[in-house]
């Protein structure tokens, strides 16, 4: 352990219970940044049909939360992003087991519709769990005595809007933009717009797709910490909303809340580009473990 850093032991029973509560919360409470995004799009929408559809979607959010119901019937593929800070004491296998148990309990006890099946037999265990699911990603931070668990239920409609192209350097920035715009057009209304369009650029094929997912599930208002990536975000965000796809694909200005970009260094002879789209119900919930307890939010 790093000198001078106090240790914090993680209560695995608390992790299990938190994993359960986060899944349920994410499905029922839309983050404030997404609600604000709806208000911004509604204020700027010039198409009468688009305006009407946005009003219906905003009303649906209000009704779901007022009646303590799910925002969408699709409970998605459960994803848990874990960030472990300095001084945190926890067994990795036990941590993953606790999260898996919590995910299954949410599905059984709430109850939720399980959308997770075996890829070949299509057998559903009715736990929202299966081989390598829930998806559990682990990262590390410099924060002392802090463990963060973020829960994201990724619906299939938006996840089907996933694309990868192994571009070559000669394609340049124009090639990146063309690929992204083409794929947003191809996805059309099938991804339940207005969306967050996540774009990964660089790395390897698998890293590029992972970055696109990270980008698609970032908070609205956040900006890529790479200058070139941030520049592309602004340009693509403007371009996407000129396509006329509109909310639910029925026409209008409000095709996307934003385009988010993540970048990584890559090989001199290639330039992977990936797109992963998040639907308008951009659900997520987060818990932070510190020595003073567990705080749940978004």
C-alpha cells in the first residue's frame, strides 16, 4: 500500500445490496443532465411533429417517476463500472461475486424482466445474469479511500446501433466524420432518438469499441479531455442534428443530445473508428463508498 494512505475495507454485503439498488434506481430515475438535455432540445425544436414527440417523451418520464415505474420496459444488459481508489481493500473475485448476486436479486426481488439469454440456446435464467454478464469493468483512480460503482442498463435497441470500421490513416478526419454520420443515418429511428452518439477513435478494435461505449454513457455536458476529440465532438454534434431524423425517427431537429468522443493512441498503419449509440432513456446510477458510508446518486 502507498505510504501515508489509510486503508478502507469494503463490506461485500453492502456491495451486494448496493448493486441491487443501483439497478432498480437506474431503471426508474432518469439523470438530471438527460432531463436538462430534453429541455434544451425542446426549446430549439422547430418541427411541429418533433415538438409533439418530445412533449410525449418528457411526459412519459414524469409519469414513470411519479408512479415509481420503469422508464422503459427494456431492462437491458446490466453493466457495472467499478473504480477503485487508493487504500481500498477488497478481494476482486469476491467483489465481482457480490455485484452479480446483487444484480440477480434486483431481477428476482423487484421483480424486473430479465432480458439476458444464452447466445446460442436463447435460454433465459431470469436473473439478468449469464455467461460474462453482468458486464463488470474495473478501473483505478487516485482518490483515497473511495470505491465507486456505476450501473448502466444498456438497452438492445441502442446497443444494436454499434459499428466498427478499421479506417486507414489516408481516410483522415473526413473519413472519421463520414463514417459516424453514415452510421447515425443507418440507425435512424431504430435507436430511439434523441440519442447520445458515442465515438471511439484509435487504439485497437476492442479498445475502440470500449471507448465508444464509454463516450455514449458519459454525462451530458462533459467534454473529451483530448483537444482534437473535443473539436470533433462539437463539429459532429452540430452535423448530426441537421440530418432530419428527429425524435423517434419521425422527423425534426432533435436527433441527438450530443456526440461524445473518446480517443487513444493507435498504430501508424491503422485508425479504428467505432460508434455506439445510447437511446434517449440514458439510464445510469452511481454509488460512492467512503469511510463515512455509501452515497447513491447518478
